C-alpha cells in the first residue's frame, strides 16, 4: 500500500491496523486542501480533504 500526495501536504501520518482488513490513518500538520492517491494492489483511491475534522471513510475493496 502506498499514499501519493497530489496537492497540499501533511507533517506526519500514523497508520494503525485496526483489523486484518482495516487501517486507521491519522494525519497531522495538514496543509489544505489535501489531495491524496491511495494505492492498494491494483486499486487507486482518490481522496480530498478540504478542512480539518474527524472523518470516517469506509472503502470496501473486493477481489474480482
């Protein structure tokens, strides 16, 4: 898994494995808007955060 910054920036990221299949990411020192590309296997997920807050985003990836 990989995270590419498209726009904006962050000072630090903390990645906690919540379960075998779920990760929790905490970003600090964010420069908004923050646009990211998350790569997991063959899947690309584009994410944009425009303001500070706590966001619960669930993305279900299925093996086809």
